[in-house]
């Protein structure tokens, strides 16, 4: 029989939690909270990288990320939030009284902002503001009179394919500003909700014969939002490699980004300065060490070419199920893979690949050589 002498001593800030069997373990509430905050922070970062704005917290984080002045002013935060995410109810010239009930309430936005800044330590306000938030009257006057400009961003969503085929391929969707990430994602998700893909991911490998009409409709949505989109692919014949597949994948991602940025800047589609973020499918073969190595090498490459005017902000791997644009990168890469690597009898997959390549205007005949990979092919619109 147990006595009080057999029981573990419980500290003032500790509680007992059951574990497997009859024993009980001591859980530190502070450690439990730290784990929860770390998990929520990671999920929020992944949401921004994925272009997933389904939660209010992600939408608030998006505004704080794109509009640095919103980090200091809750009024700027509210105005930009309403303008970006509730344009049907927000009019900067004057808001109708009935629309006030539709707009997200300021206290809720402030609560989300405080959690993001104070608990997650993201998108921090200036030092003075953190010590003492400005008076609301001053904030309102400044927010209304000044139209805060967003940061200039470029977001790349990339996927790889063909690791066991003749050609190793990396395909990417380039979104030339932050607002377009939201607009394109919203347009795809709206279409998807009433399509045969309502409960399915768009993955080229899983397309069936009955999906052709739906994919044609999907491409119509993409075409309607083409103004701020660019598609790039880079490939290498595996027989020419003198390195591991994992290393080759890293280098293809790096070359695609560096060469692609040169193309976008030289063509005038992307002005400087610009912050670049890269989002990859977490199912691919690159681990955190590989991602960090890629980030360092790309940073050096951009510094050598553009100094501080073109910076790589992050490389993040996310689940494709939460990112409509990672799924689009999969469709583009999968179509190129089908065209370059498949040698059997034609079927519905070839029809879909032809449809994607044709509708998106992707050229598969541009050839560039690079000594480091022996033979690379860069495909771009």
C-alpha cells in the first residue's frame, strides 16, 4: 500500500498528469504552454508560407507582414485588414452603418495582433511603441491621412519530380506580389468548393480520365489571374549527374531561383527592392539542414548580383494540402514530367499535360547550359 512518502513531491507550479500504466508524471505548466506557443507559431508561419488565410490569425499576420506600419498602429491594422479581406463592406470614403456589423471588430483584431507580437514574437512593433502604445486619437489621424505602402514581395511555390526518371525536374509558380497570393488562392478555393476536387488535392499523379473537364475549368481560373503569375521549370538529365539526387535537387532549386530572378528583374516584371520567400512541398527529399544550406547559398548569390536590393527572406516546407499554390506547382511540374519522361502509349495523363502546357503557355524548348550540372534545361514562359 502506498503512503505519502511514496508520492513524488509536486512543486507550486506543477500538476500531475496521467501517463501509461498506473504511474503519474509531473507536467510543468510553463513548459506545456511553451510547447503550445511554439506549435501555434510554427502553424502560423506555415499558413503564411502556404498562402492559407482561412483563419483570422493568419489574416492579421499577413497584414502585419505586408504593412510594417500596422505593427505600430491598431487603427492601421484594422483599416488595412478591412480593405484587404472585406472590401465588399469597407469603403475608405465612408462606411455604411449596416456594414459596421459585417466588418471584423477591432478588439478581435487587436487581440490577434497582441498574441502574434507578444506570444509568438513575430512582426514586432517599434521599441517605443512596445513600451507605450500610441494614443488612439493620434493613431486614427495618422492612419486615415497616410496610405501605408505594402512591402514589395515575391513568393515562389516549387515542387520536384522525376527523381527516378530520365529527367530530374523542379517546377515553380512565381507570384509577383503579396496581394496576388491571396487573390489567386481565394479564386482557386472558391472554384474548388463546387468542383469534383472539393475534397481532393490537385496532384498530377492522381488525375484520372474523368478529371479532364474539371482541370480545364481549373486552368480557366488560373488564366483569369495570370497578370501576377509566372511559371518556371528547370531540369537535368540524370545520366549526366555526378552527385546524389538530393544534392541535385537542391542545386536545381537554387539555379531556378537565381536564373528566374535575373529574368524577372531584367524583363522589368519585378522592381527592386524586393523580399523573396520560397515555399516547398514538405513531402520532397529536402530536410532542414538542406534548406538552410540552400538559403545560405542563394543569399550569397543574390548579394553578389544585387546587393541588399533583392533578399531571400525564407525557405519553408509546408503540407501541400494547405496550399493551393504548391498544388499548382505540382500540376505544372507533373505536366512537364509527363512530356519529358514518359515513353509509353498515350492516355488521359498526356492529354492533361498537353492541356496544362498549352493553356499556360509553357515553353519546353529553351536550353541553357551550366557546367556545374553538366546539362540543365530551363523552361519558362
